[in-house]
């Protein structure tokens, strides 16, 4: 029989143990799902308030909406990898009818045209690609605006008018666009500058937030493509580019409480991050729309305030969030919501629930702090939830004798935050 005790780690906070029954339909907050970026990446400014934005841009933000981040090819130095994590971000403000962007990592600019043809009217969703193309859902003008960024300045390129008001926009690797048009109940597909298809289905009536991940996207672990869509019932839907429904999750029914889903993004592992303005948080679901956990704030900081736009740099796991009073920038971390050891004949099991795929180092120590069994060494675990089955033979292939043992685990994220963040989990085990 195994007896289990919970230890605190002197290196980092120990995980919260949650009974498995609570993981079925509750909103579970994981404060270490995201972590602060390295100081040199932000000089400490990972949260930007309305006041700070006004100082940096000269404007008082009004109704911040969506955000898109991308590594511009024109700003990449192929001779070094040191600038690979330097992203350009574009954010819409539907109250001021402008787009805020960073011309360099330290320079924030405002794009807002003065003549009628170019002037936005309640711009909402935004997307961009590495070639410098920017796509804006210009809601009250019933159009999609095409812009170009050569690394020095932004220029208008084209526009496509729609039958209805666009809310959000996303692109695939071929450069085709998918635009949600909630008042018309469909998704418009735009190839080059022509609307070639209208995707409609009862399940996506009044689509709002939308995001596409492409099969041939370099930073797509599963190499499969799908559209993730929010509808007016606060459901999240995944579907093929042709419109075939794959999965649906009604989060209001799941949580048994009201939600207000806004925008979403998709990470390297095809997990979906969606903002919830009602509950001031971000929900994370896997590619099959299984709920993983939610994020409200880091320890010691105020909770998110009416979050809206969200995007992620898939390669390094940088997360950018637009909220009512400004924005936040995090790195993807790792939280451990369950790590429960169970006994078995000639083996023991560990049931776990984490917030992402992870790297694990696991060893079994005796009372003299000697390694009895080396179980894993930075093993990549693809499933965010599951179990390990561990046999009771030691490193020499002999049965481990009765006694007191300590199971030590180091759990690390797979993104760039692993160089400075990890979890230490320890469990005491009595073999009888």
C-alpha cells in the first residue's frame, strides 16, 4: 500500500491538488499557466495601462479590440537567432478608429488615416502575416482593409466590401482570408480580393471570433488545419476550411454559468485560448475542445479586466492580451493541477493534469537520498492529462524493498520559459 504526503518545494510553489471530480465541469484557475517574461525582454513592462499607452502614443485609448502578432520577414536578420523572438504587434481600437502597432520592439506608433477612403470605422478583428500584410475587419464600413508593412511604414493596399459587418478575420498559409460576418450568419472566404465562398451552418449562426491554423504552418505540432469559431451562444466550434463541423463545446453549459467569449487564438499544440469578458479570464481548451483550465492573473497582480483580443507567438509561446485598460504580455508557463499517486500490484500510478504538454524528470529516492529508480529524464509528455505507470524494479532490475521513499519530479514547459521556470513536485511513498 502507498501512503502519500504533500511537500512544499523550496524552489517554487507546490501544485494545487484538486479532486478529479472537480475537473469535470468547474472553472479551474491556473495562475502559472502563464508567467512573466524575462526582464530583458520587457525591461519589466509586461503590463501596459491606459496611462502608459497615452504617454507612449499620445492618444487616450478608447475601446481596444483585437491584436495580432507576427515575426516580420523584413525585420529578421537571417545571420542570427537573437532577434527571432522579436515580434511586431498590431492592435485595433474601435472607439478611436485607429490601429496601434510597434514599429520596433521599443517604439509604439498609431496608424489612422485622415481621408475618407482610408479611415476606419469601428475596426475590430485583425490578422497579419510574415510578409507584412495586415488584414483589418472594418466593422462599420462593412469591409476588409488590406494594409502593408515593409518594416518602415504602413501603407493602404486594397479593400473588399462585404454584405454585412465583419467582426473578426484570419488567414491561412496560402493567404486566403476567413471573415466572420455575424449579422449575416456566415463566414466569408476571400481569395486575393474576391469573396469566393460563404460558409454557413446552423451551428455557427452569428459567428464572431475566428482563428485558422494551417497544416503547413511551420509552428504547428500536429500538422493539421482547422478553423476555431465562436458563435452567439458562446460556443466554441472547430470546423474544416470547407465548413464541416468537427467539434463543439458550449462553455456556458459546461461551467453552468454565464460567459462572454470575445476572441481566440491557437497555439503550437493546437490548444485554443479564448477570452471571456464576463469572467475576466482566459479559457484554454485542447484541439478536441476538452477544457484544460482558465487563467485570471499572476500572483500579486490585478485580475484581467474585460479581456478581448488575444494572440500568441507559436514558436516561443509569447501571449499578448488586449483588455479594457491596456494590455498584457506573458510567456506560456506550466501549471500542475493534479499529481496524485495511486498504489497497484508491482507498480504505482501517477494521475496528472497539467495545462500543456511538458518535459518531466522523475526519480525515486530512498531515505538516505540515494536514487533507487531513475524513471524519466526530461521526457516529453504530449498529453496534458493522463497517467504514468511505474514498475517497482530498481535501476539494477531488482524489486524495490519495503520502506519509505520520495518521488521527486521536475516539470518544465516546452516553450522558451523553461529556461527560467519549472515546477518541483515531491510525494512521499511508503512501500509495505
